[in-house]
């Protein structure tokens, strides 16, 4: 394998019942191993571990995150990296909500862990799960520096007009209600790559980035700094997503409570898990949605049209907010893999300098690339996101400062 684990950063993205991980060298971007633990807490838990191009799978009940991570370390040891003996340069943790407190990658100690826990009120589905991963990694790798990288951090400096909700200011202040934005690690990484690819100084570019995965968000970035983003206090706002509706009339919540007699947890579940593309069509994966559309399924067609309509609404809003745009970029599962979505989102906009080249858009290509026509004033790009690499680099920068 050449390198020892000491040069590597272990990146952990811990969810409520899963842990995704990657061991990589932030300098060379070489990934030594990666994998996912799924269905933690159930009887049919499974770990899929990939190292040196080979996949291994282990199926057995995994009670909690610490048990899962312990098994992951056993699989690492079996594939040549005994992390508990060799150590790692750092462990980088994806943490969804940093609130007002955290806006840069932060070395984790007991106080930081407690503060991440306190922020669970703002992200009840995410922060406790992130913390479970942090506590497990701290217990199993007590000598490794642990760094939290926050999904909200990039958007910390949003202008007041963009981040303020027009509700009673005292209520908002008392409860931390403002737009925080999410997927920040991806928006920052991708917009940085765009500047590199175009050979331009990020400081002179106006950009719109669409991160379209299961969750989806858009951002408007001026000179390397975000001026607006579609997700809000929580990752529910904005674009239509796999299972989330994005923007809604807030009156719908009160109406559901009164008319459908749903309690607040049922409404939360409806909005987080049973809405969006899934709520409209019955499926949340875009590949399945396409297949349904091809069979003439009207609900699937409508779901797709609503999705694209919302994308275009944000595109229009951000074009005006920025006063013109130099680059529009698509990333994440749908953004990277669906030429149809990209073409439909930007159709008929030649008068704004936006023109997708059909051949470039549909070419089989997994690398970062430009898909606009050669003469179009606005560059349209597809840039694969790499949140793990961005987290590893951020963690590395924090620990380098400790030396
Ligand atoms: P996550 O938000 O979980 O990180 P991803 O960025 O991996 O999600 O995106 C997952 C989504 O990407 C899937 O639900 C699927 O809809 C979509 N997707 C993946 N591959 C393709 C493809 N080849 N064509 C269209 N959509 C795809």
C-alpha cells in the first residue's frame, strides 16, 4: 500500500442508522479505503468495505455506532491498515448544524462536543447522529485529533437580508431562527473547482451552484462568498428533493394540524420522508422516476415538472440577486448524472447568455467539464462534488496548525 495510515485522514459521516467513512490522503487525494455501515441498531446490519479495489461485506447485528466503528476498524486491519495501532493524522467529522457558534473547522474537545449536542434542537435528525459518530471515534482512537467540519459553515456570513426570516424579531432571536444553509462543504468545494477549471480568480466570478442529490440546494456566490442559499433553518427549505418538498406555504403546517389532526412529529415525518419526488410519484430515485415517466405515468411526469419548475425559479432569483452570472454548475447524484435535468433547467435561456451544448451535456464523462456552447457568455459546468476530500483537507489544515 506504500503509505502508512499516519498520512491519512479518516472522514466519518455518521447518520442516525449509518456511518459512511473514507480513509484518504488529503494531499494526493488517494483513497485507501471507504465503506458504509448500514442499519445500525437492527438485526440485519451490514458493513460494506472497499480497499484496493476489492469489496468485502460483513453482515451481523450491530447494536450501536461504537460497535459499528469497531468492526470497521477490524476490516481496516484485515486490509492492511491497523488504524488503532498505526494512528491517523486526524479524523474529520461531517457535522450538519453549526448554528451561530461554529463557522470554521473545529478541533473537538468535551466543550465542542457539548455545544454540538446543544445544537440538536436546530437539527434533531442530524446532530445527535453526528455526535454518535464523534463519540465512537473519540473512544476508539483517543490519540487522534478529531475535527468537526460543519455543513452550515460556508454560509455563516450570508448577508442579513438573505438570512433573515420576516417573523417577530424577538421570537426569531430567542430561538436561533435564521437561514443557516446546508451542503456548504459541497458548495464551497465545487465553486472553488469551477474557478480552477475556468482559470479565473474566484474573487471575480459570480456563480450559481446546484447541488442535486437526495437532498438538494442552490447557492448564489459572489467573489467566492455566498450571498444566498436555498436551504434554511433546516434542510427542508428550497428546492424539491427526493423526499422533502422544499418551499411550502407555512400555513400548510397549521392546516395539517387542524384538518388532518397530525401532531408535530407526524408533520415532521411527512415533510422529511414522505414528500418531494416520493410524495408526488411514489419513488424518490431519479432513475426510477425516469422509467415511470417513460411508461407514461402522469404522477411521475408532474413530479419531474414540479422539480424543474422550482430549479428555474431559484435560477431566476439568483441571476437577479447576483446581477448576472459567469458560471452555473451542477453537482451531486442528480446534477452529475442527469443530462435531462440540466437541459430542462436551462432550456430557452439563450437571451441570458445561457446555452447548453446538447452533445457536451449528454457525453459519457464522469470528470469535471464544461457543457455550455463554446461561445455562450455563461459557462455551464458539471463538477463532481467530493465532500470527503474537502473535509479531509479541512481537518488536515486544523491539525497542521497544532504542530
Ligand atoms: P446524497 O444526498 O444521499 O449524498 P447523492 O448525491 O448520492 O445523494 O444523490 C443520490 C441521487 O442521485 C439518487 O437518489 C438518484 O436519484 C440520483 N442519481 C444517481 N445516479 C443517477 C443517474 N445515473 N441518473 C439520474 N439520477 C441519478
